[in-house]
C-alpha cells in the first residue's frame, strides 16, 4: 500500500512539474489551483472507491476452513449493495475476486467482536453460535481500500507543498491548521451521523479525513514547538524516527521493538518497561 500510494503520487508530481507556477498568486486557494493535477488524482481515487463501495453488488459467497481433523465449508449470505459491515462489503468482495480467497489474511480484526468470541475485545476461540463470517479471511490492505489511500497521500503531499511555497510561520500554520480542522470536522460529522463510519479495515473516507486531519494538527504542534519556539533538543529522537520511518514501522509491526522494550526489567521479568 505504501509503495502503491507513493508511486502514484510521485508520478503525478513528476509529470506535472512544468505545468505549475513557481510563484503562487495571492489568495488562500492559489496553492490548490497550482497543484490541481495532484488533487485531480486524489479525486479520481475517491470516485473509484465510493462508486465501487456503494454500487457494487455483493453476492453470497463461500469459504473453506481446514483443521487437522476436518474441512468445513461456510456460506455467507449477502445479496446487497453498499454494506459496510464485515460480511458483505465491496472491499472484501473485490479482493476475493481479484486475488482469490486463499490469498487473504486469515485472522482479521473482526474476530475480536462480541459476535465472534467471548474474549472480546481480545482474540479468543470463535463462539459456536458465531456468524459464519467470523471465520472468514479478509485483507486489511486490499486493492480497493489502497486506492482510496492515494487520497491520503495527496493530502500529505499538500502539507509538503505548503512548506515549500510559504516561508512565514503564520502562513504555513494557517494553511495546515485550516485544512486539518476542516478534515476533522468532516470526519466527525460523517462518523456520528452514521453516514460513513470511521473504519480502518475498509479505509473509509471518514477514516482518511480523520487520520489526515489529526496528522496535520500534530504536525502543526511539533512545528510550533521545534521550528517556532526552537525546542529542538528534546525532540531529536523524533527527528531520527522521521528519517528512518520505514525501519521503525518494520521493527514495530514485526514485534521486534516491543520485544526489545520488554527485555529491560528490574529484578523480576514481570517488572518490564
């Protein structure tokens, strides 16, 4: 997903270098018009995702679960459009059709729901009366959801464009905070009206708005602390993390970083960091 998003955004950025002005015209919206091709790419990704998610018909589907002693086939009843739950969403349907159900992740996070296990919100043994979809595979970094992630990349590169074209602290912060707050407001409205709930597994539009908006606010806060107030020394470790972001991601995702932290203890292994 990271490679796909970076590739698409980088290609658009590279091919449109000569099409945009080097100096922005006065006005808040000038930076958006100067990078209209980038925003067009994000909008196309948005249209593809939303159209597919809400218009694609998801039929009934089956899957097989094999154990040492037996093989069981389960059927999930769907026959609907625009469903955002675990069983019948278009995101999972696209992945099953494109990649094949045997290439999907076997332990989706929905197995932690109360409908699936008595151990909720943790993973545990699947309940005997659990719906069939509790045992089904699902790819949390699938094709359709990765397409909408291009919009996340578009918003992220916009933050970088602001850094390039605006030299004053107040101008930069005005641009960052305004769009970040706008995104957060949109996400909160969509979520609490139940129009488009925040859902990381489906990479919903409200999830894109919320995460991009929150990132903009956090980035602005650190900009004030470090670049405006000059408090760089206490945050040098964050600078190192930022320059080695992929390494930190791998260390965290593979459990190496947590294992390292828990390797430090006082007297007893129960007293770990």
